[in-house]
C-alpha cells in the first residue's frame, strides 16, 4: 500500500511525462502514460515486498529516480511521433501552402497573359455580299506568324461560287455556298503571305441582286492563341488552388481536434 506522498509523486511524474510528449495525439499520450504508470507501480510493488510499509514513500522515490527524468522518458517515446504522426501534424500546413502557391501562379498567368491576349487581337477582314449573277468580289488578308486562318461565308439568300487561294496562287478549296450550308473552313498554321477569297455570283437568270450574305476572314495570332491557353490554364489553377487551400485548412482542423 503506497502512502499519499508516494501517490502524489507518481501522479506528478506522469503529468510531467505527458507534458513532454507534445505533438503526440492525446489518445496516444494517455496510452504512453498508462504504460509508464503500470511499469512504475509494478516496480514499486516488487520493491515494497522487501520493505516495510512505512518506507513505501522512499521506495516510490527510488523507483522514479531509477526511471530517470520525465523528459528522458518522454524522449524514449519520441521516435514514434515522426513515424506515425509527423504527416498528420504538417499535412494541413503543407497542403494549404501548396494551394496558395498554385493560386498565386494562376493569378499571375491570368493577369500577365490576359494583357498579352488583349494586346494581340485577331485580324479580321469582313464585308457584306450583294451580287448579281455576273458580279464578283475579291477579298484578301495578309498573314504572318498566324496560328490559324478561318474563312466563313454565310448566305441570307441565293448562292455564290467561292475559291480560296494561298499566297502561292494555288486553290486550296472551292465550291458553292448557299444559305442551306454556307462555308466555314479553318486552315491551321497557314503559310505567310496574302490569302485570297474570290466570290462570284451563282448561276441565275435576269438582272438585279441575285445573292446576298457576308464573308469573314479571321487570322488568329500565335501569341494570342498561346495567351488564351495560358489564361485558361491560370483560371483552372486558381480554382484548384482554392480547393487545395480548403482541403489543407480542413486537414489542419481535423489534426488539431485529434491532438486534443
């Protein structure tokens, strides 16, 4: 039977050990303290069998002295923490910081490349078509450092014949466009030079206006295409960054609650 002084010393020792187990989750701290307490009481019981009851207090002090300082005992259990709990302790911070970094990069891309996109608008040549059967229109656009060239021909009425020529004078496409189908053709990485769109009034009889509609040639600059792609990527990164920050904050909260 241990006296009140011995009991007080044991409890004081165990509290000190728990205090030095910072970073270890609360449940595991209690388990460690319980293991140490059982070990201490077992040693006291073994020693007390050979000592008078009145010396129980001295036996307890001797056992605690043999155990070593609470700091030393706590350090003996410290290796458990990096293996089992280091990730839980830091995952919230690391995740949140990673999300913030992604968010900042996304903001930079949107602002930086967005300005580039606005400073490099596509070149557009367009006009209305109003043709009699024997009339024609020739439109041209000069391209340089262009990612794609888009031809659009739409008809409100009648039909027209069209021909697209590259800077070498070769016909790359020809046919008839009507309000039933029209024309939309994209040429990727067109060669540098002047591209020509020839439009001639379709087959018809009589005089007056036979076909009406409009045409449009749009040259998309390489710089603009790259900037738009970067802006889109930046926007995605902003969203991902926000999500990762939220996940990191939640992980940190969960870990904080587990450590209590």
